[in-house]
C-alpha cells in the first residue's frame, strides 16, 4: 500500500524522499480514518442495539453488564485490531506496532474482566445469601491473579521472551512478592475464616472501640471491612484484624428478637424501712401488687404465729419492707408491660450498696431491637419507676446540688 502510494507520487513528479514521507503520512491518515469509522459504527450502532436489547429483555445480568460498561470496554478491541491488521503496511515498524497493539488488547481484556467481576459481585449481592457469604474478597483475589498474568504476558510480548521465563523469575522472587502482598494474603485468609465460620456478614452491627468502629457493616473486601458508624461516619478496618483481635457482633441480639435493658436506679438507704399498717393499706390499693401483698401478709402472719414471735418490737417479727414491696411492684410492672419481651429473662435485683445508695438493677429485654424504639421503651420504663418510687416512701439518691444547699440555708 505504501509503495503504491509512493509510486503514484513519484509518477506525478514528486521528489522520491518527499514521496516516502507523504506516502507514510497518507497511509497513517487512511488507517486512522478507517479506525475512527469502525469505532463509530461499533459504538453508535452495535452497542446501542445491544443496550436496547438488554433493556427489553430486563435480565439482571444483562442490565448490570451494560451498567458496568463491559461491552463498551470490549468494543475498544475492534479499532486496535484494525491497527494490528494494518501493521504489515509499515514493514520497518510492523513488529513493534503488532506488539504494542496486542499488549493494548490484553490490557483492555483485563479492564473488561475487572468490570465483569464487579458485575458478578453486584448480581450476587442481589441475593439474600450474599449477606452471609460475601464473595468480593475472592473476586479481588481473581483480579490480582488475572492482572499478574496479564502484566507478565504484556512484558513477555514487548521484550519478545517466553512468559514462562518471566514466571520462573517470579518464582525466585516469591519472598519479595509475599512482602508486597502481605496484607492481601492476610486478608484472604481472614476472609475465608470469616465466611466459613459465619463470623460476619453485610448489615451486621459490630463494635471495635479500639478502631472507632460502631455501626453497620457496609462492605467486606479482601483488605478492608467498611463500617458506617451511627454518626454516619465511615471507617475501614483491615480484614485480618477481625481474626487477630476481638470485636462485638450484635447479630445475636437482632436474631433473638429482644434487646437488653440493664440499668440501675439508686435508692437512698436512709429511706428504707419496715412497712406499718398505714403503708400496707395504701399499698393494697396498687393493682400490680395487691394480690402478692395479701399473700405475703398471710405468709408473714403464719411465720410469726408459728414461731410465737413477740411482735411488740418490729425487730422481733418478720416484716415487710418498702424496698421489698417496691421490688415486687417493678417485677409485676415489667411482666405487664406490652413492650417487654415476656419470653426472655427478667430480673429485678439489689446490687452491692455504694456511696451513692442501694442499686436496684432492672434486667429485661424489649420487644423492639431498633435503636430509636428501644431507647423510647427504656426511657418510658424508667420514667415510670423513678416517678413511682416516692409512693413507696423511697427516695432516689442524688448528690447534693447548689439548689439543695440554697434551700437548706433558706430553711435555717
């Protein structure tokens, strides 16, 4: 082709040296024009038809492949293939043109395969099993292997050496590669353990205070786990740390259907006393403890009568206390609360007295695990308990404030 153009130019009385340059330039322009035309045909016609077909079929995989532009990337092979085919036009540069073109084709295939793997991950993520068995880490391993092989092939083409020679050299440099891909290797091992042991899945609420992670898992990849904290900040934690260090996974709480309440109120110890008749009559009017109170009074009377207790002094006889009665009330209140899970453990207990008073701990589970609903239920329960304590002649402990001292000074 170049010789034909050159001869035509020489026949038109153009200098031979100039004819050589012009013929090469004309051949290059001709190839560029053909390449552009073919590229436009592929992109404007073939890709458009393919995208339209994918939309009509409404298949998930076809739409996702189109969205990830897999076909658009593969379409770039066509114009490069034309350049590769026209390489013999330039005999002096044929080998290098073909090498560079073929290397570029391999690079395009690698990019397309990368997009294809992303599409596979996106398709897989549409299924429920993807939350428990994410495959992104494994796909990233495939990407690393494919890129390694592709780069080796490209280098072997450029230097005109067998790829096996390069691979044997890579074998000798294994120690260096292990050092370079240390985090990826650790991440791969961690991903396998996490998946096989079902330790973590997408959507789990995890806590790793050391690394500032406290929120839902958004993504599990080869090297990192992405967590969105409750303040909407996003933090990434190296995957291998989930194996080498401890973390809290709240999935068990979510699956159980109940979220734990474990909080104490502190009773002023000086307000604890035996119940007198006036108090007992008043307590009998409280619905939640009326029946229990009557039964306990019978039990106390039976005990005192059996042991012939001298009831002239309160210390001698078995007596009911306001703190014990209050504890029974709270137990029955929780049993009748519509938003407390009645199928899970409930405890109202005394803890070790402290300088802040006697802790009465409420241990129960709500029926709602959503954070907002849980906090609302918990607040509602303690609003009531704090407000009802004075009805049992009990005082909630509170350290003295400036108001207390001001009131004391005013009274004096």
